[in-house]
C-alpha cells in the first residue's frame, strides 16, 4: 500500500474516479488522502476562502472507517473514502448550515440533507461546508468573505456555488455538491475550469436544502470531469419520500457505459450565439469545430427569445424567494444584505396578474423546448452570458438589471423549464480566465449528457488542466 507523503503534489490533480480506483485497490489510504486534503485546505484556503466550515475530525474519522471497511472487502462504490465538499445550504447534523447569511448564523440542523445522507451512505468523506452567496442569490452578505478564483484572483469565481467551484478546481476536495437556481452550478464550473451538472428538476431531492426558489432550485455535482459528475449523480439521485417533488424516474448508473451509439445531433441558434461577446463566440466556434471534427452533426435551430424568458424568470424567482423568507423578512430586514433584500422587495411587489402572466410564459417556453428536442439531441450554449467576467465587473450582479440578465441569459431559462445541462471547460479568455459551454438535454437524459460531455473530454484536455497555486 502506498503511503501518501505531504510532498507528493500529484494526488490532488487526479480526477475523482482516478483517485477512487487507487483507494479501492488499496494503493492509497483514504486517511492519508483526507489528511493531505485537510493540510492543503489549511495551507491554501486562507487565501482562496472556499470553505465556510471545515469538519476535520469527522472527516478523518470517516476516512479511517472507510479504510477499515475496504480492508475487510466491504467496498461501497466509487465515492468510498473520497474527500467531498458540500455547499453550505445542505443540512449537516455535525456542522452549522448558514447558507451565506446572517439570518441563519446560529442554525445547526438536527439531521442531514438527503444528498448528504446519501453521500455518507456511499462512504464519501465530507471534509466541510463550502462558501456561497447570501441565500444562494447573486450577492455575498456584507459580512462574508468572497471565494477567490484559483486561476486568477482578479477573475470572477461564479455566484452562489462559487466555493464549490474554487475548492474543486484547487484540489481542496475531489468533487462537491452545489445548487443551481439560475446558473449557480454552471457559472462557477465555467469560471473555475471544472465540470458542473445541473440535473432535471426533481432528479435530486431538495429535502434539507435551504430554499431560494423552490421550483427553480436544482441540486447537483461540480467535479473535474463528466465521468466524475456522473459518478456523483448516481449516488445522490433518486426519489425521496421526504421531498414530494422528487421524481420517481428510475436511477441509472450515470457513469457506466458512456459510449454513444450514434453521433448526437447538436442544435445551435446562431442568431442567439451572435449576441455574446468575442471571447464567448470564439470559444463556441472552437467547440462547434471540435464536434463536427468528430462527426457530430451541428444543425441550426431557433430558440424562443431568451431575453423575454429571463424577465419572467426574475419575477417568478423573486416571488418564490419572498415566500421562502416570509418568516424573517421584513421582520428582520436589517440582518439581510442589500442585494438579497432588494430581490425580496421586488418579489413582494409582483402583482397576481404579473405572476400569472410569467407562469404562462414559463409553460409556453417549456413546451417549445420539448418541440425543439424532437429534431435534436442536445442544445449548445455558453455556460455564462459574459465571457470576460472579472470580479470587479461582476460586483454589480443583482443590482445592475442589464448585467444580471446578460449573465443569466443562456442558463436561467433552463431552470424555468427544468431541463438538465452539463457545463464543460473549453478554454480561456484573452485575459486567461477559464470559460466553458453547456450541453442542454431532454428531461431525465442525464446519462446521455454525461456521455456527450465525456466524448468531448476524450478529444480535448481542458478538464485536465489545473491552476498553479
């Protein structure tokens, strides 16, 4: 059995599934990997600020238990003994759940979220709670520290699941659980050069997840590859009696048999793509060239006007968030940050007539997407609407309506419809900031998305690149 030395700088670079095989075959001990990961957090995270809370003792205990079980031949699967981080809106019985807020600063749940319980049952080693924006919206609470992009401190690290993206990219965990209400898995995955998977709404239980907007919230993995993301989704997906909105759709092994039986037909709305900045359009041109080079047909489609969908999304999300915080807002308004409270006020101001009109737009958009998927297998869009996203430029998110809408243009509509999407790294901007694209697929076709992402990653190397820290 190999003993992991602190001087060994190669282990943190591994994909989750690569590390898992070394642990399964007892070439590495989970305790050594976990100890090395915790030391790496201690060394690097004072600068990167990706963790809100580190559960070092519990992690080492879980790692020792994993090693003992594996030694007895009781291997639980690919996550057994692997260090994983969870976003700080997932309930954890052994750690606070603050969700980036001041309101929940004293909240310590009595039970785990379903996703956390499923991770533990799979033998995962949970090393801590990952930092996030206030309440999973667009801005950080004034008292919070902002996670730092490990590729470039001046670059944006994405919004609410930013801690997940930073920690996964920097080797402070080997995968993480994030959430996505309008792009918050896909934004940090793109900004930090990793892979993010937003499943179909209802595919993953939301029991024990601090709510932002119930019918838009999706829980899913951020990892280093499509294969890793599929392995994590296999563990956390499935129906949950404690979440009546979770889907009874059968769970498959999303990381198994990823060979595509035929080249997917990829739909592109060229008129929509032409509206993005030069960094984004150059990246998309490269992706299209790569796909056609491996024999995938790329066909022209026409999507509904995404800007109209974004406007409806903003109102509906605000209404749902105002409802979720009705017990504490406005009665404790002074404990909220200005960006979050501004959105709550907007939600409280939406009229019933406006709300119903937005609901109708949502139904029409979802129906139109289903019609599009009759002729194509995948949609191609950027993961975020602004490629050259510096931290300074993105500070106005949630306050500058035009900036907010432009950023979420290619992402939030698919929270309206609930369709799954996978974000894949595909290069850097002229300023060296990671950038990525997304495949959007039909509902409950996550394995197909993982297969498509895996195929792209077999002919590119962006997912193998690591920041220099």
